[in-house]
């Protein structure tokens, strides 16, 4: 059985070897499962290598599926999934946020507008009962706020851009990472300033 120290050692190794993408891959896999993680990481890194490496590394520690609640740590009796998530956020989050901040200033205007809405209303506002993102509702709010028509296909491309930058953990399902508020506090300076003007008709 795996120990907490073994998982911590793996993440420290990733940091020492400047392999943050593997730490990210293991974290996303633990949270979303292999299939959704593969979708995210394909968008973010344009290759399968980070996920493949992370899965091979964790397998050497005796873990077949990082997202499963079937494995617990030997020393603390915690779910391995929870330990992976917590360890990434404790050891790797600062570095990850730094990298996201560098990318955020180069986001397209549309991606920044979408992120503004997510930052103000919270991604959970648009989460369906099954975890998928309610693009129809989001589009209505976008049109109301920015006074421009847009279709869901274009919106989804913007969400892929936000996923590629590391801001979202998946473009269509369970989009919000656990540290979304921390990310927003660092990159809000790149988002538009929106003023709403209300004009009443003359009597």
C-alpha cells in the first residue's frame, strides 16, 4: 500500500525536475478520472505524454486509478485520491498559478469576457445537476451583458482556451478547479471593467 510520504515525494520530484505538467496531469486525473483528464490535457499540452508519465509513476506506487475511492493510504487510511488533490494544492499550486498568470494576459478578448462572467457569478451558477456546463444559460447572460450575439460553438472554443491556459479544469464538465478563487484574485487585473447603464424611456 502507498503512504502519504510516497505521494508527496512524487510531487516534489516533479517540481525538482521542472515537470509541472505531470503534477497537473496527476491532479486532474485524480479529480476527473482518466477520460476527462485526457481531454483536458490534450487541450492544455497538445500531447498525451504528461498523463501517460503520471499514470506510470503512480502505478509504480501501487495505484491503478488515481480517481478511484477504492485505494487508501497505508499510514493515514485516507483515500489516495484526496491525498493527491491535497498534496498538489499544497506543494504545486503556487508554481501552477504563476504559470497561469503568465498565460492569462494573452487570452483573447472573448475568453476574458467569458472569464469575467465566471468570476462575477461563479462557475457553479452554470453547473447542471449532472455536472455539465449550461452553455445556453451562459450565452443568454453574455448577450445581455455585452450586447453581442454569440453561438454556443464559439463559446465552447473560448472555454477550451481557458482550459488550455489552466484556468478551467475541463471545457464542458466540472469546469471549476478547487482553487478557482485564488486564480481569479491573481488574474482579475487582465479582465475587462464592465459598466451597466440603465436608461429609462422619457414619459
